[in-house]
C-alpha cells in the first residue's frame, strides 16, 4: 500500500505546485504510483488543471551519489533546447523542503512505454517495429552528437578516466547493497578494470538508455516522444549507452533476464546487429570494442538489481516486491566474463 501522505505531503506539495504553475487548481490533487520504477519513485499527479509526473527518491538511507533529482531536472532542462525529446520540467526542488527530499515535477507526455507486450493495435506490422528500433538508435545517436558545453553541461561530468571510475563506482555500489559475497561479480569487476578500451570523444551519457525508458509516439511508431529517467546521466563515454541498449535488446530464442523487457523478441524487431551498424553509420564511431561495453552493461545491471532487491527488502520501494535475485546476479556476472573472454 502506497503511503501518499508520507511520500508526497499533499498539504505542502499542492500549494507549491499551484505557485509554480500559477494555477490554483494544483492546490489539491490525486496521486498514483506508476508501477515499474525500480530506483526512484514516479507518481502521476492528477488535478482539475491536468496531469503531471513527479519523481522523488525512495524512502530511507540512500547510497552515495544515487537518486540525484537535481541532475535529472538539470539535464532535461538543458536538452529541451535540442532535438532530443524530453519532458518539460515544471518545478524542481534541490533541497529537502516540501517533501523532505529533493524532487521534481514534469509535464506528462503522451506516449507508449513498451516493456513486455505491445500496446493493443500499435505497431503491428513488422515495418513499424523496425521503425521503433530505428527511432530509438537515432535518438541515442543524436544525444551523443551534442556538445555538452553548447547547452551548458560542460561541467556535468568528468570524462577523463570515466570508464575506470564507472567500474570502481559500480563495484562500490555492489559492496554497499549486497547481502553476501558474489565471487563471479567481483571477478567481472576485476576483469573490466584490467581491460579498459580507449574511449571515444566524450558526449552526454543517459546511463540507462533502453526502449522502456522512452515514450513512443502513439500515432507514429518511428518517433520517440520523450526520453525518460535521467538519473544516471553524465558526460563521459557514449559507448556505455550503446552497450547497455544492446544488453536490453534480447532476441528470439535467448533466455529471459529478470526485469529486462522481452518485447524485442517478437517478430518484426531487428537484431542487435542492426542497432549496432545503424549507430556506427549515424555517428561515424568505431564500435569494435562493443563486447567490453556489453560486459560492463551486465556488470552494471547486476549491481542495479542487487540494489533494487535490497531496497525492496528494506521496505523502501512503496510496497513493490522484486523477489530473490542472487542467482540472476551470478548469471549476469558469468555472461559478462564470457563476453570478455575471461571465463
């Protein structure tokens, strides 16, 4: 059961939204937790004035550098002036005031968030599903083509030594959130740190770019309506986004990975090789080191689901339960070692 009162403090949030929007109808609202959020909590707010989406961290102690609402709001506001589609930020608090934690509210964008099934009647033709894949990879290529300094994000990250810090950071996150040792995951972290490729020129990195973190235009399958969930964004090695997208793009006949959408196994969705070649063509980047980035994606996702399970067990995920994931973490670690040829 979601405790809206303690998570959203309606008596305080309503007046704050009314002031920010200059619309008194936001003084009172209804709230619904949107299922599927595995890290930050996402609510749909409804009032006589319309609808907004609110993002806030989970309750309880948080891991260092995680759940940074100020970064999410900042990057979306910066990208609003580019061709990368994002939701407009309506209100943001970077200090723990109204909700006793930083948060932000943004417009609700009409679109399909596609996970394990296709919306009824949507993109039923193979050609339309191919368009979805092309729109996704083209949006990622467009994001990576933006010069951070051109939109005020020159200080948004530290690209020098990015990959080494990423491996170290996610290993630290694993140690902070695990309930027991996972030797295979530690071995993967060691192997990744020992085999770092030379990074391409830095770009804006989404950090969790995948189909279900984008809203697809309901009328045009070949258009991304908005890219969501910018919690892990930074400036760094753009191929980390590509490796993660490929990881999140299972093909027909492959085993299911818990918490990873399976819709791309359906007829009409092109294979990962198509995404890879289209990205290379659109960006002109050398993608020969992609196996490393795919291995890193497995490491990162294994750590993420460790954290999800830990927060769920601690009652920090508004009643959402994601079950036991230890065997899945081991499977992902071993797959990452295989990708590196270090098994």
